[in-house]
């Protein structure tokens, strides 16, 4: 571990020590980056390197924030964050410079470089400079700790912990406001936030489509049941009317031999409508099929149309349903009487065929 020096010197010995420290910083940075953001112990900050600017600078505009769950939740989170910041500031303000330096060294040794809030090496060193702007130990430590803190910020971004990421970027901005790494971190944060927004929107759209499909299927099933009941009621009324219309004399006549059983057959397609090829499938040169189940009522109407199998899934469903609904059908016959029947039809889509 590199130890802190109390003074600066232009001697050869000092230049050699600075070179060693620079090499240690580069080697430590390489290990951190190779570990893909994993926590590793790196050399302790040295106090004899050249001082860097520690004055605070206005942070760049923050990336677009994610939409909050509700105004009340957002207000509560903002209030809690403000209270945490105020508590941390009060704690740092109450500590002396020696206490802050000791706490900073301990935090560094435990790899608490930018987190948790108010109890990390960078904030302790920045608090030292707030009390003693010329403190060379804090100046050098901030400069040397900066690159080792970057993987922690990137880890917060990749885990969608945007509140901590914004706070940690703000800490680094106070230490070195002109460092180009801040621009890269802000760009990564903005991209990750936008990605999460898109993922949330896609999930909402998927859930909405599933709900709409379930509602449509439920409505179609209810409609089919209502039509079947209406057809059965109509058939019963027609049978009763035929029975009443038979002349009394004919009723008194000797019973005629029982008529032969009427025609019995399934419903059939009279005119099959051609299916329209989906635009997206045609653009992608995709072929497939959709098997549609539906009911042909006693009047020849089509109800309860829904897809029971398809490949690729949902690509050709709507086109197949529309083709079935536009087709003409003859109802099924049972003993010469029209009745409802459930059919299935496979509609094939072959690109270029």
C-alpha cells in the first residue's frame, strides 16, 4: 500500500516515488476494469502527486428521469432522498479534519469509494477540502481515487439504480468537474434509463394486447352461445307452428307410415374468401399458417371465430380470422333441419406461392 507524504519535493527521490505511484494507479485501474466492475482492493491514494482542482462546478444536465409510479410516490421518494442528504451533510459537517481523513482511509480500505451516501471515501475527502481547501492529502487522494470509483458508478447504472448513479456522478463531478469520464458516465446513464422506459412500454403494450384478446374471445363466445340459443328457440317455434297447421281431418286419418329420415350433413363452405397476406410477413418473406375454429349457425352466420393454432405465433392470426368471417357457409343439417355446427379451417400463407 502506498503511504501518504506530508510535503512535496522536487528532488530525484520524490520524482521516483511519483513514478512508482503512477504505475500503481495504472496497474490498479487495469485490474478494476478487468474485473468487470467487481469490488477489488486497489492501492491507497498518495498525497505527494500533483494537486488537482477540487472546487465544485455545476453538474451537466441530468439524463431524462424515468416516469414515477405516481405523484405521491415520487414526492415521498424525493423527500426521503432530501432527508438522507441533509443527514449525511450534517454528519460530515460535525466531523473534524483528522476524523474525516481517518474515516476516508477506512472507507477506501473497505472499497467504499462513492457509496453508501455520506459514508464513502470521496465524500470524506471532499468534506476535508470544504473545511481546509488547501489540504494536499485530500486533493491528491481525490485525484487518485477518481478512476477506481468509475466501475462502482457503472455497476449502479447497469443495475438500474439510477438514484445512486446520479448521486455518485455528482460526487465525481465535485472531485474533477472537467474529467471526460463524466461525459461517458452520463451518456451510459441516459441510455440505460431510456432502455428501461422502452422495456416498460413494451411490457405494458403486451399486457394490453393480451387483455384485449381475452375480452374479444369472451365476447365472441357469449355471442355464439346467444345465437345458438336463439336458433334452438326458433326451431322449436317452427315445429310448434307446423304441428298446429295440420288439418284436423288429416290428424283423424289413419297414421301414415313414418317418413324416411331427412338429410344429415355437416356445415360446408359455399364461397371461401381469400386471405390477405400480412404486410410485415410479406416484407420479411415469412410463410406459415393459422388454424381457426368457428361456429356456423342454423342461419349460416359465422360466430365465435378464434385461432387455435398458428405458426409463427400471431403473425397470420388476424388475416386468417378475417378470411373465415368473409366466407359464405351453408348450415349443417340434421334430419333435414338446419342446426349449428363447429368447424375448423386451416388457412395457409406461402410467400411467393
